[in-house]
């Protein structure tokens, strides 16, 4: 009789236990590919990671001195477009309304497994502080010359944000998206510690940019294809240049982006906003200007000239109309800095070229490293080209205050030597009158 009662009690306890989904022997529930980005505000941090089984929960435990807080997010099933139709769960969790200028520790996961511990530091509040960024494009999972230098600088807290200006992994969809997984693991030592802000490039185009749209979590409702954010005295704008080149995916995205960009610039250049945050920096993958040899993109330049044969939705007039200060590109596996430039003509400042320049300055920085090697230049540079290099490297950007902005190029072929630098100094940020 006692044995029967004992068996009944055990059965009742077992029946009351919650189901545990895939079970604690889940083979693919360990979080990986952890990276962070800014949310709607720079004290809102979005944490993104991947698992290969459904963990049924997306949790981030975090805090200042210990992980005494927890935020719950969600996961979405992403199926790659390759032959194997590989499935993965992309997890996103928002850490809202964090303290400014504060270091947090965190890890991510679920009841089935947790990541290692990471840290990040939120930026200061307001506009009166110095913004430091690492900027580059075209970095693959092979031949990523700049990766170790960037990891070193991130760990020594040299940057507040990273901008990756298109072309990831080469390519994220390759080998049924296994290359994308490997690349996202490779950048985790950067992207789990600093907001990793991105834009799409031509190498992300497969399956209508599905790997890019699913793997990254940029601000706004546009699947990371275009967005803007404010950081210190800078208004950053990220666009997709690829909507001008992959028209098979439809014209609607191009039109929507163009109309959004004009609205965004209207807001950013209102008198109140331009006084608080005067620097406007736009970045996208394919350049409006480049002087590389044997490259049709250096003559096509649809973003500058508008759609082929029609000439509509050209972006360069917006740069002039709204007084955009700096435009950053990649795509060419090289570094190139222009003089202040509009419509193919140079408009230097009256006293010094970059002292109150009379047109936007363009930077191409696409030499972070990939298996396609670097690109060479035409023998004779155009009049608008101020400096060129085909060495591997990346760009450092520093907005010191409302009037002084500094850019330098790090050459990793020369073991981190700075090979180019320029100060852009403006006492007024207004539309250009040419």
C-alpha cells in the first residue's frame, strides 16, 4: 500500500513539471554570434544572437556591477535560401533606458545555455562630447587583414561605435550561410562590446538581402536597410546604395528610401537640431566618386547621377541642399579621400581646403580585407582626388566638438601606421551655395 501511494505521488509530481521544449540535451541551443547595436536612442541597446534550435526564450541578464537585471526578447526563424534551407533562430532583446556613460556587463541565452560574459559602455548624454568611430567596408572571413588591429583597439577602448559600410563575410550566404555564421563569430570580439552599425553592400544581395536583413538589428522599421541615429554632435545616416543596382527586387524600396532620406534631412537640419548636432555624416556602400582602374562602378555612379536613362532620385543634390558635411563609402578595396566636391568640381575653403569647405568631403574606405585582394587606381588621379592608397587598412573618425572633425587612415600593411589624416573645420553648418 505504501509503495502504491509513493508511486502515485511521483506520478503527480512528474505531471505537474513544466515541459522543457527541446530538452536539456539540446545540441544547438548555445548562443553564438553575439552583437549589439543602438536602438531608438543611444541608451537603448539591442542585443542580437543566434541559436540553431528553438530555445523558446531570449533572455539577457545584465547590470552595472553584477547581472542583477533581466530583459526578455524574442526570436525569429530564419531559413537561408540555399539548397539545404538551413534554419537558425535569430534572437533580439532590447535593453531600454540605460544610464548614460555607464559600463554594463551582460550575457545572453536561455534555460538551455548561456553565452560568456561581455561588457559595453553606454555613450554620454547630450551632444558635448567627443565621438570616436572605426569605419571600414569589405571585410571577409578570409584575408581579414584589419581584424586583429580592430580587436586590439576595441579592447583598449579606443572607439565608441563601429561602422561597417557594406560587404560582409564574402558572402554571408556562401556554403548555405555557413560562411555567414563563421564571419559573425569572427566579429563577436568587436561587435559584442561596441555598437556595430551596418549598411548593405552588393555582396549581401542574394535572396533579396535576406542574410543581411535577418542577422542585423539596426534602428527603425526598415529591416536595417536604411536608418539614422544621433551620437554626440553627429547625426549619422545609413543608406542602401544597392536599391539603385538591384532593381529586380522592385523600385518601391528605392522610392521609399529617397523620400525617407529627405524627411530625415529636413528634421536633422531644422535650426534647433543643426545647432545642437551640426555634423551630418552619411554612409552607404557604393561610392559616388572613385578613381580605381578597370571598375565600371567608378563611371556608373547611379546614386550620384540617378537611375540609368532617367536620372531621377539622384542623391548628390540632397547633399548640397542640406549641407551634408561628410560622405563615407566602401566597395572599392582601397582608400581614397577627395577634396570638397560637388558635381565633379572642387570647392575648397577660401583660406584652407578643409576650413569651411564649400562642398561635401567624400571618403572611400573599403580595404579592411577580403579574399578579393585590394584594388588599384588609374595612373593619374582626377583633380578632385586628394589622397589614395591600395594598402589594407581602416579609418578612424573623431568628432571632437561642433566645429572640428578629424579623420585618419590606418595602414595595416605598415603595421598600424597612419598614412593620411585631415581636419575638417567648420564654424557654420549650412546648405552649400556654389
